[in-house]
C-alpha cells in the first residue's frame, strides 16, 4: 500500500511540476567546498524493479519513464552530491538509517526506516550511511528514455 501512495504522489508531482528548473550550480559548488562527496561509494546493489513509459500518461513527457528501484547502501556508503532538476523522485527507507544533507536545510536530516523523503526542483543533496548497518531504500523517479 505504501508503494502505491509513493507512485501516485510522484505522478501528481510530475504533472504539477514547472517546465523550468532553478539554477543549482552555486548551491552545488558551495556544498562541494564544504566537503560533499563528488563520487558515490559503498553501494552494494541498485536494482531496477521496473519502468513505465510516461508518453501516454502526461502531455510533454514523451521519451521519459517512471522508474522504481531498490538501492542497498553498505555502512560508510555515500551517494554523491546531485540535484533532481527535471527529475523528481520519492525515496522510502525500507531498512536502516541514512543522513541526508540538503541545500534547503541548515542541518542534516536523519532518514530512518519508514521515512519517505522527496527530491525536488532546486534542491542539491547527498546522502551517507554512517551507521554500522546496511540501509535499503525504495526509490521512484522519472528518467529520460523509454523502458528497454
């Protein structure tokens, strides 16, 4: 049931999203200067669970797909700094704990099992697993290209 809510929410977010993105380069440069990683490390697996072409669902989304995947982060893993301009996403923590560093927050946010977080226009962020346990995340996003 929770997965259905996430997918529906992402679909609505995409439909309502503006046709432009905010400039995130200054935020990214500042975060890198403050120690944000530029390389992803410690990913045990990133498994694509499925993709749905969006061309028939929303006008203007031809050649884009809705993708669902499971990402497993080992202890010490870091997901490099990135944005979601023109690529909204919703993530749900299935297991473990992550620390998310976001440009729209002054302090990092702890994401625990059962938490959902939203990756939107204008936000620059990166994540790390500082716990001694692995973390698993279910993520849904929109990506360029039709499913294979």
